[in-house]
């Protein structure tokens, strides 16, 4: 038997093994098809064997060398260094400790400036003589540098001209520049801080740490760069020691800044920024930030803002502002602490976070071109009053928590703004005030004690078409009590004469609403394509006002106790050039205790009111529950409208359609009103359901066919019930089964009767007269009125003579039939018909 000799097979990795085809002649031999697969597998085996042998040779080579990490290509890191150690590598810690051990030590930065040496390393014990361990560090002589200025922290120039450079670990600390807390140090604090930020910007150091707790008084703006994380440890406060703003990305924003050329990646963590109101009563922006792509502000406390903003945000993208506290705001110009310079206009609208399209001259440092903000997230923040206020001036929140205002003029819209999971309290103007924003989400926030909660508005410039935002999603919020509307969208200005833009695509879903002192919970003015659905309310003036809007659906909302209507749409604020409201759908809502009726419609087109349930509504002062005036196209169908008893007694209509309406279809109203509706418009159709009784839930009357319409068929699926009429009822009332059974009563026996619905009664009886030839036979029941006719027959029992018998009409009464016979009779049978 021949074999395949693997040692003679060429070592080769064969990717694909040959498969014998149906048409291959199966031949043996070294090149035969039957042996080709085995030969290829042998080539693979030889290739793997050679590779394994090479690996073993390498292992043997390494095992014959000195068994150190160095000899096999690895280095071990150690912090404890030895002069004789040639096999290990040092960690940075080990290097610095070794340098410190071998270096000269001086007590302070000032002593370093007097140090006469010019080479090597110097260890500084502390920045100041009296701060050992704080602000010190290792410095190395940079003999190649003969020009750098002493910056007071990382570059120290000694008396002999040597430049000593601080060795850093990727973090530059306030203590490295000798920044000291305390008002007495204010003359140098800001200069040292700005020197530090200038150095880290130029040297591309990624992090600045304000590392010593205390109060730092600022004589101006902190100017930061980009690609920077700025963190303050707990207990650090920054207080103004002059008027104006406090922090600005002024190292990187310049005349060339734009959305295409922004600064990037700024993170600000921790610390408190405080206006120091008692000493510096003037307007303040804590942060003025512009043209940043990648901004994060977290864990910062902003305390006692005066007349402006905590964060003035312009032309920024990819922004996250979260877990901050915005506490206390005052709009006052003059107080016992001074008078704020500049304009004395009412600043009660000022936002904690202003998102605006600022233009030149409206922003700290200028250099803005009206570019919008994009992708801004405001999350998990607290906006409130200052609970620790001792001035009596900061016991309220900002005008608005988040918003924008007048700086925008004919510019691009902000885009993709998210306000979520915040606590927003005590805002004197509105909790959130978007202004020319697109793609906005306001979700899962808690609003308390605000004048309004959300105020969406826009301008119409004098000589330009108006502008408005689009795509708003207001979902899952808990809206507490307010003074004015909970949510307001408003056309800005009066006396429109030209085209104006509507706010497009707004959804208000699954929110919980508190009360308002004045106005409706919701006022939608000038919106297109809106959904107001699945909201809950309790105790309010009115649920919703709709004005100058189109394609609005109000559905699935539930609530109690409204002083006025559930919905009102009057469209009577502006003149006719503004237009009307159209395509309004009011469906599947549930409301009770609406004292002012349910719905008021005026100057509208194409309105549908369908499938709603309104209970205990209206009062004696109302003429109607649903009122329609000047409506072109109205469908009212399948609604339950149960009036309060005072409204029922006063004759209030469930629905009142004025003659100014047209194209009206009315159907399916369930109500307890004495008159379901009054329709003075031409043409109507549908079904009335009248007389729904509130206390026992019974329909007392049912009319099929609406006023002025043709008759319609009524189909009842299942059982229906009604009151049983009197037996003599000859009206159109329903005949109950009880009435039918009474009308068709019967006694089915040898002697009996059958009552018929027509009033006829048929009676029958058989009696034994015992040989009499005349007499009176008592009927099973007396006829109520009279006997109409009777038949008397002799009745045989076996074979007996046949007697002639007859009805004696004269002797008949309502209770008995008279009879005569020609001879003495036995049994006789009688059939009588009466009524």
C-alpha cells in the first residue's frame, strides 16, 4: 500500500480544500483526484509544524538569557530609585522625589527669585514663606530661555536672569500662582488668576484647579481660554469687588470667531459666583460665553444676580448646563446698597440662562455676529430664590429660568434646545421663555410659584415679515400655581396689517397643571398644527384659549372645577386682517364643574366637537353650555353634557348655534337640559338624546330625528328600559313588556278570558243550569265598559235531547250574560266579547 510522505510535501497553507466533483474520474496516485484533499491537508500540517518550531527556538533563545524584563523587551516601573539599578524605569513620582532629594530647597517663590544658582533643580517649599506645602513645587532652570517674563507662577525669573520653570502634572493650581482668598488680597487676585489662565492657554495645560477654599474678590473679569477644564473645590466663592461681569472666554473669542471658527471644549465645575450685592450694587452677568463648541457647566452656584443673567450664552453649540443652582435675583435699580449704573428699564424679564442671537455691542467683549446657539441641554438644575438672603432683595427667582429676549433681530433661530428635569421656582416673568427657537423640548420639569410657566413669543419687525419658532414638545411637566397663564404663545404687538408667521408644530402632552389667578391654563395664540392631549388639571379659571390658530387638536384632557369654560376661542383681539381660527378638533375630553359653560366658539371655521363628557356644567347665569357664533363648518356629535341643576331649572341649552353659523351638523347629544339645543343656523341633522337625569342615570325620553331634519331609524343593541305607561296611554311613549303583559292579560282555563291590546276582551265559560230554561251566567271578569256580543249554546254530555238556547241581551250586564232556552237545560257554554 502506498502512503503520502508528509516530509516531502511542500509546507504551505492552502486556503481552500479541493472538493471532488460529480464529473471527476476517481483516480489514485500522487496526483490523483482521490488523494488531492489529503495532500493539501499534509501541506497545512507541515506549515503549522514549521511555525511551531520557530516559536520554540525563540523561547529557547530567551530562556538562555538573563531572566529580566529588560532582556525580554519589557521595563518595570518603580518609584523607589537606586543609583545602581540599571534594569528598571522610574515613575514621574520617583523622578520628582529623586530630583527633590538631590535639589536645592528654598522657602518661597520670592526666595527662588533671589537664588544665585543657574542650573539644575530647585524645590520650593511653599509659594509664600508662611504657606509651606501650598503653592510650592519643583522648578528646573531653562538655560535656553532668555526672554520669557516672570508670570508669578510657572515661570520665575531670578535676579541673575535665569528662567525657572515649574514642573507640572497636567494640572495648574491657583496656589501655583499664589492666589490668596480674602478681600485684602483683591488688588492682586484677579491679575494672578488671569496670568494663570493665560499660561495654561498658551502652554495647552488641560486643567485649572482652584484648590484652596475661601472667598476670592475679583476686580474685573476672569478671562479663560479653550480646551480647558476649570474646577473649584468645595468652599470656593468668587465675589465681585467692582461692577460688571465675572467670567468671560476672552482669551479665545476675537474678531475672527464664528461658528466655523469657534473655541472648543470648555468645562467649568464647582464654585460659587456671587454678586457681592451689599458692596457692589450693579448689573452683573456671572458668565458671558460666546462661540464655544463643546461647553459644560456643572455644580456651580450662582448667587444674588442683579438685573442681568447668570449665564449669557451666545453662538454656542453642544452645550450642557446641569446640576447647578441659580439662587436669587433682583431687578431693582436703586437700593440702600447703591444705584446700578446704566439704563433704568424694568429688567424683570431677565433670564438665569439667556440663549440669544447677540449682535455686536450687546455682549461682554462684543465680537458677535448674530449666530444662533445649537444643541443646548439644561438639565437637573435648581432655579429659585436665595433661601439665605439677608438683604430683603433676593427673595425671588430670576425673571425667567431659561430664555431669550430683545437682542435677536432678523437672525437665525436657535436649534435643538432641551430643558429637562429642572426645578424652576419663583420666576417673576415666566419659567421658560423661548424666543425664535426651533426643535425645543421642555420635559419633566417642576414649576412652582412662577408668574407664568412657559411663555413662547416672537417679534414682528416693523418693516419685515414676522418670525416664529417651530417644533415644541412640552411633555411630562408638573406645573404649579401661577399668577397668569401656565403656557402662553403670543403674537407680539398689535395692529397687524400684513403677513405674520405662526408658531408651528407644538405638542403639550401628559402634563399636570395647577391653578392660575387670572387667565386660562393654556393660551395658544397664533399656532399651527398643535396637539393638547392627556393633560390633567384641577381648579382653574379656564382650561384653554385658542386664538388665530389652525389645525389644533384638544383631546383626552381630564379635570375638575373650572370657573369659566373648558375651551374658548373668540378671535376678537386684533382686527380682521389677522384672521380666524380653523380646523379645531375637540375630542374625548372629560371635565366637570365648569361653572361658565363648556365651550365658546366665535369667528372660526371647521370645528369638530366629538365624544366629550362634561358633567355638572353651567349655571343659571348662562344661556347655553356650548355656544357657537360665526362658525363656518361645525360638527357636534356623541357628547354628554350634563348641566348643573340650577342651569336645568333656568332652561339653559346644552348647545346654542347662532344664525351666523353655517354648515352645521348636530348629532348624539346626551343631556339633562330641558331643550337639548337651539339651532338658528340653516340646516342641521342628527339625533337628539333628551332628558338624561343626573341623579338616577335614566333616559326619560328619546326623540329620533333632530329639529328640522327627516325622520331616522333607531337601532337598540341589547336591552332598553323605560317607564311603564298607564293602560289607557294613547301617546307615542314606549310600550314596555310590563305594559304589554297588562294589555294582553289572560286566564287560560275552562272558564277564562283574553285581553287584547285594542282593548277588546274575549271571555268563555261552561255552567250547569240544573234544568232551568233562563237565567244569568256570571263572567270570569267584568267587562270594564260593556258587552258587545255573546253566543250561548246547549252543551251535550252523552245522548240527550238538544235544546235551543239564545243570548238575552236585555238581561245582560257587564258582569253576567243573560240567556233563554226552549226547555229545561243542563250544561250551557257562552262566548262573550266586550271591552
